[in-house]
């Protein structure tokens, strides 16, 4: 069995990188130590955030959390492997 070595510093170095997640252009904005996981925001469009009663409050970017390792911590998670780098020419201005 091979040990997976991905450090938090390596992951933090990815903050600001534009990626495609499930066909949606996103940017990595945070690294969660628990997991670890990456937090992505949709850079294409905003969604309306609602309060506890379902009333609209404001527009906010859609966020996604992508685990880096599987639950056992011995393999790279398929969702992390599926992230594609967004070419700098494809980024919206």
C-alpha cells in the first residue's frame, strides 16, 4: 500500500487557482484542514441566498467543498481527481 502525502502547505498553494468542477468554472478560495478539503466558489454566476424562512436576502457565489482524500485517507478522492484547471484564456473578466 502506498502512502499518500499531500501537505496543507501544498493545498494552500492552490488558493486562487481557477478550476472546472462538475462543468462549473470555480476558484479555490480556502483549504479546510479536516479531511482535508478544498472550498471552491462559482466564478460564473451568483445565487440568491435565503434566510431560515425562505425569504431572499442577497446574491452570493455558489460554494462547493471538494474532499482531497477518501474517508480512509489512503487514496485521492475521485472528486479531487476530477477537477480540471481552467485555462487563463477561458476565465471571465
